[in-house]
C-alpha cells in the first residue's frame, strides 16, 4: 500500500452552514427584497385606509338618523296609520278618490287618458299588507324598527307606453275632481346622450316614466279628496324601454363622421319634429301610480337617511373599532418592514462576501475573466500569446517561403 500524501493542515477550509452557498443567499435576498417592497406598500395602504375609515366614522350619522326613523315608525303605527285607515276603510270612510291622466297633444293622447275608474280598469285600490304598502328598506342593519302594516292607494294606467306610438315628453296627473282637483305635471319621457370616447361613439339613452308616487293626506268634511298632492323626493322611476341608438365617429384628418355630427345624430334620434322619435318604446308598459301619506316611513326615510337609497350609513362606533384595528395592523407592519429591510441588506452583504471568497479560492482566474472582452485583455497583459501568421512575412510583404512569380 502506497503511503498517502501528507496534507497541509494550514490550508483554509470553507465554513459549513446554510448561508455559505451562493445560490441560497441569492434566492433569500430576492425573497426578502420582494417582501420588503410588499410590506412597505402594505404599511402605506393600511395607514391610508385607517385615515379614511376614521374620517368616515367621525362623519357617520347613523346614531342620529336611526332614532329619528324609529320615532317616525312609532308615530306612523300609533297615530297616522289608524287615521289613514279610518279615512278610507272605516265606518265613516269617504269614497276612493279619482285620478286622471292627461296625455297632452301627442299621437297617443287619447289612448289611455281620462279619469281612472272601475269602468276603465284603472281605479285606485287600497293595499295594506303588500310589498308596496310595507316596503322594506335596503339597509341591512338590525338597529331600526320594522313595521308590518301600512296603507297606500295604487292603480295602473294600462299601456301608458305603447309600442305603436311615441310617449309624450310631459304628462299631467290630476288628483281629485272639479274645483278641488290638484294637477301634478311630470316628465314622462326624457333622453340622454352619452359620449363613449374610448370607443369613438355616442349613444342616445331613452328613459320612460313607469312609476310615480304622490303624497296626499287631507280630505274635506264634505268628502272631497282635495288635499295637497305633492311629489316627494325620489318619487319618479324610469326604465329604458328601447335599445340604445349608437352612432360611431372617426378621428383624424380622414374622418368620415365627426364627433359633432355623431352627437347631432344621437340627439336627432331622441327628438324629431318636436316629438321623441326615440320615445317609441320597443315594448308596452303600464304606468303605476301610488298615493302615500306624507308621514309614511318609506317616504320619510328619504329625508332621514342618505337619500333615494334609503340607507342610514355606517355605524360610527363600529367603524372606529375597525379603524383602530387597521391602525394596529399598520403598526405591526412598521415592525416587519425594518426587519425585512435589514435582513435584505445583510443578505446582499453576505452575497458580496461569498463572491470575494470565490475569487480568492481561484487565484489563477484574473479579474477580467468574466468580462466579454477577456481575450483581448489577456493578450494585452501577456497572459495569452498573440496569434502569429502561418508563414513569416518578408520585408517586401511576401511570405519568406513564397514561390517567386515568373
């Protein structure tokens, strides 16, 4: 057996560990770098959300609007609703009032006009337990009162919008009769023009009146139904009963239809000759008329809440708790961010150390080894021989062993 060669005990040895491999350190630095960027963005987002939520909590009015609405519900169920019932459904009830619809001068002026009575199938009827009489609010909270009984007068004008004729721009709703009648003018058709610049087009969007709510609460001692008939907020509901009419336009010097021309075409589709040419509906639709008491909670909710959506907004106290929870998360994020940043910095430092260790372990490899023009630099420093021609060149420019030319 041949004796083994002696080893040099003074030769340096590479330390062992998880972060001694260059590719591991490189991947770890990349991951912590991405986490640092994410945590920084998350911190900013949490602080912004905290501020927005805190402002919304301080501006919340639910703690005021809900008690006010609850008071309206209590007064409605205890006082106004029984009186309204006695007016129309009690022992001394008055006759159900008449409602007229005047269609104006349009082509369909006489199709459904006149007094709505039992003969026309449009008489007002009493509803007390339907979804119209007791409409639920869209607010999902459980802190406001509900009620299970109401009273409204409703009717439908059959085929108010008729696919055979255009709908007039305006209509008069007449409550009561004779000298005591109250006329309420409403817009029965209007049209918008929308500019879709992203698609180089404009469109006309028709709107047809499909529901109207009136407020009436007063009756004369002789039985005439003559009280103030007023339009409350959010009392008119419209539907798009025709398809949008789209008009395209071009841009640039070679345009065929300009934007201005397309807008004119869209407006012409809304109105032609003083009549709404776009007002001819693609389908027949009734007009629903609803008469409510002014103290009806569904009517009062518009003024008490956030408007036509009839919601009371957020709970201020709950929103404050949510805001401070976001603040806690933002503070925790502030702790993670510097830790991640410092870790990323140390990993990059360790990566540089490993790079230097690799260079130190291979002293024969010059510093220009990994560069693109390493060959030229090696020749310039004498590390590589300079390429010589295959044949020596004589002073005359011919190779020394070239054959003389004859």
